[in-house]
C-alpha cells in the first residue's frame, strides 16, 4: 500500500525529506513506545517535552533570537504530518497547541521581555503553554466571551471561566483572552486583549476535564478569580486581541489540518495491516474487492486533503492571512480524518467496538478535531464568505 505521506511533492526538497526521516526516527524511539501510557495518565511528562526540545522540535517556526530554528514553514508541515502519524491524538494536540498556537502569540506580538520570560523557556521545553480562549458559553463566537481584566494600579485583575483547555492540566502559563473594557456588541471587538497568566498565580484553579478525546493533552477547565496580572503581561497592545486571534487562528487551523492528514494516513496504515492478517473465507479481508475499493477511496481522499493542506501552507507562508486556504484545509483534512477513522472502525468489525481498542480512541480524537479551532460548520461559513469576497 502506498504511503500517503511519501508521495512526491513539489514543496519538499531533499533537506525536507532528510528532516522527515529524522523526525520519524525520533517519534519511533522517544514517543510511540510511551504514548499509550501518556494517554492513560492524561498527561505528557516533562521528560517528553525536554526530548522534543532537545531535537529542536518545539521552535521550528520560531525565531533564533528565542532559541527557535527559524526554518521555512514546510519543515513544520513535515513535523505536523509526522506528529499526526504517531496515531496518538492527545500527544498530537498537546504538542501542536504548545508549538503553533499558544506560543505563536508571543512570537508575533509579545514584548522582548515576554519573549524571554515565556517564549524562550517554552521553546526549551522548560515551560508548557496553554491557550485559554473557550468559555462555557463561547467558542468561535468571540463576541460572547465574558472574561474580564479590570485595571488596578500596576495590575489587571482577571475573572474568567475557561473550558476545554488543551494542556490545561499541566501548563505553566495560559495565553488568555479577556475583555479590558465594557462588553460591546458583536460588531465591535475592540475591547479584547490577550495576556499571560501564570499557573501559580493566586486565584487560578485548574479542574481536570473528563474529555473522551485527546487524553494525553491534559484537557482542563480553568477558573480565574481575582487573579492579579502585571500590566506588562499584556501581549501586544491592549484591546488588540481580536486582531491577534484572527491572524494567529489561520496558523492554528492550518496546524490542525496538516496533523489531521498524518492522523488519517496512520489510521489507513494500521487498518491495512489488520486487514492483511484477518482471515476471511480462505483468504484475508485485504483480498476482498469491496474492502480494497473502500481503502482505495479513503486513500484518495487522504491524498486530496494532503495536497490541499500543502497548498494552504504555501499560501500561508506568503500571506499569514490566507483565511480561505487555511479554512479549507482545516475543514477538508479534519473531515477526511473523521471519515477515515469511522470507516476503518467499521472494517475492524467487532474489534472496533471493544473498549480500549486503539481504533476506538482514534475515532474519538478524529471527531473532536472537527470541532477544535472552529467547527466544520463555522469553517464552511468562513469559506463561503471569505472565498467569494476574495473572488469578487
């Protein structure tokens, strides 16, 4: 069976392919043997984060001034594909959130002081980042965010309830969206700000979230009550949070889409191995035409999603506000990964309904990915709106 992540691509050079080989070796030695235990414990140990950092994998897209590699974006494409290919959704989202979502706000808008205090140690694996935006009543609709930060001398006093925070259970700091003025109508997002809240700050309470997906990511709910945050912890200008989120959201969606391609490729690979050893009527399931045609269709869908994701990455590298391309890639890749997981579960027969079976967790993780960073329905609205606006 053709490896969906090894087909030729005009975007990859020999250097990229050498990097892919080294990343695969790292995952094979340092991640895959232990990831199932991390999923059971609902957390990645600090030793794992330091292992990623030692390979330079937590700062591929960050500048060398903070310890990053400053490599072209297709090194990140390779890494995210291979991260998804490990087959462990919790690990995939924990690392992607840290390296491409939580820390990206510091890299693009953080002051020199914030970069040295938080971003540099995050790249080194000494501090773990989480992104605290979602609230009980608000996800993609930023107009519904209710977290507040009220000025008090040299500090902002934060009150917030954040939900479904990836890395929340073990993160050292939270990049947090708050309102720094009176709550305004949907048409005006000018009072949102982003700031860094330390986990150890008084008034921060972390409650484990019993999500059935992304277990190793330490999903948690975060309560902040009267948390005093120094004003210098504001990322960028105060009240610029909406613009920052809109810009960085494209990277978040692109990372989610690219890693979903890897996840789908891994699901097909493991399912094909299962089909080849599963006997059925004097042959194997892999020899049955109906099964082979199903796998062919799924393989074609994964390759189509991969090519779209590569185009989006190419577009993003030239314009970080490639809203249509990034939204399309996220929509297509996560929906394909969901379909692949559900179809492969069916091909596993009764094994696909055994509690604890890897394919069962794969389905949960793939379904959750269609919701994160904007649900598929939101992506469709964005694609129609931005796509036709760009064409007009």
